[in-house]
């Protein structure tokens, strides 16, 4: 089976790197991410463990060249510029980087950055920020358990611009407690006026194990806990529709189900996930993909600190090591690729699997095209004629149903 991993002229395969920073000031009420408060001693110990893991695992990626780096969390901006610099220096020592064009994204939380720390991040090589705003309404932010206000965000955003960051994403969330379609539209308009290069707009999901699940997840309306009510399903759909309308008029093109960007500013790191490019995950709970093998690191901090320096594919650090079958890889190719508005290429499917996409998925394609959820588009790929399949706007609206059709029984 041929590999679809993209290579440069030297034959090196593209690699994305994800670094998980699990620290936060306080967990938000909706958050089920692997994060928790940590003191300065713990942060220092964790940075050293990250370095050990990077050095221990780098040999697995000898034929790769790093094209993107993403520092996520948690709240990576709880680390100092010096600490981020140490991590990035370790990466550059152990990996081949693709010149000055490497996209290096770092998540920052409003109110956790200073001019000094932002300058340090820039010096470390960070060239893209992802700022977690969620809402421009302080009442909604309080309902989410966020630690910042709209004014805190504006201050952090302005500092980032003054420190030279010319590529900023703003994370937003709709269907929040107490939110109306009009309130959501106001948040969008306020953010648009700041002209960030990228906007991620997600709908709130009530995750099990969070305080919100206790308030809302068992058919509760939050009233017993003194919480604001969630929007109705009809209001949620109105908000979803307004997102594309408002952002589109402002010049933001949707390139993935929940992501919008000005021309030339799509997040290359996230696109690499959806295209199934190899990626290396470092840190507690981080996930990796290498060829047809997936794994996740342990979520136990003590275990991570103890075993982070072990080398090779089989370590005490790695959990859930899974060798994907050809069918599982095909499934991922489809349900990840179809998240993007460009869709999936039949030519690339054939390059990867040596099989015709239209033969393998004939029944699913025929069904979804007839239902108006999928369209066939003829356009060139790498200088040759190609057939692409992408979800329609209606298909994106019901993407969970549409994508499930590409799962084998």
C-alpha cells in the first residue's frame, strides 16, 4: 500500500508536532480536557519531562521534516517565554525543521499574558496565537466559569498585536447558557471588528464528567442548580446558520465544519490532522499518528513524569497503541477529510490504498448524493484531472449522519 504522506524534494515526510501543556488557573465548568492547576515547581518538572520525551522519541521520526507545531492545553500561556523557548530549542535540536515557514501555534488564555511573556513567545519562534475568548458577553463568560472578561481579552489581544503577532485565531462558542441568537450575533460582530485572521466557532457540547453535565446533561434545565437555561434546539440552529452568514460577509471563508479564515490563513496544523499527516504528540495524554499506528500517552501525571524518557515504540508511557487496518484507515480518510469544505480527492484515495474510492464507497456516495448531502466535483489535483467529493451545506449541517455512512459494518 502506497503512502499518501507528503514529501519534499529530499523525500522527507511532513510531520506535525503537538505539545500538551496541562496546566490551567481553574477548570471551566464545561471542560473535559486533561488539565488542572499546577504550581511553579510542577511546571518546571513538567518542562524537563517534555524534553526527555522529545529526546527519547525523536528517532521514530528520522525521515520526517517538521512543518507545524501546536502548543495546546490546558493553558500553555501559564508557562513563561523562557520555558517555551527551552521546549522549542529542544525540538529544533532533535528534529529537522522545514525552514522559516514552519507554523508554530500557541494557545493563550486572556488575562494570562503580559508584554514580556508575549515577547518571549515570539523570541521562542511562536508565530501564531489561538486565543480562547468563547464569548464577548461577560454574563456568558461567568456562566461558563471563565477566568477573564471581554476587557481582559481586548487587553491581551492588543498586547499581542503590539508584540508583532500577525496571525491570531479567536475561539468562540455558541449555544451557551443564557445566550440568544442576537447575543451570539453580537459576539461575532465584536470579534470581526478586531479583524483576527482566523475564527473557530464551536457549539457547546455537554460532556460527561463536567459540572455542566450535572446541571444540564440529565435532561435538566439548570434551574435547580441556579444556572441560566441553555438555548432551545431551534435557537441553536439559528445561531449555527448565522455563523456562516455573518463571517462570510466579513470575508471569512469556512474551510472546515467549525473553522473560518481570511484568505491564506487556514490553520495548517489542523488541516494536517484532517489529511492524516503524521503527527507526534508530546506530553501527558497527547496522541500521535505514525503511518498506520496510533497511540496516546498516559493521562496519569505521575506515570508520565516517571517514564517520559523511555525510548522506542513500546514504552510504559504509551497507551492504546493501535495498528490501524486498511479499512480503518479508509474510514479515517473519509470522515476526517470530509470535515473540510474542499472534501476528499479520489486520486489521493487511490494513491493511499490502491483502490477506487468510487468503488469502495459506491453505495454511500449514491445514497448521500441522492439525499443532497454530498456532491461530486471535477477539478485538478497536482496538475492532473481529479474527482473530489464534498459535503453540501445541508450535509455539513447533519455531518454526523453523513460521515457515519463511510464507516464499514
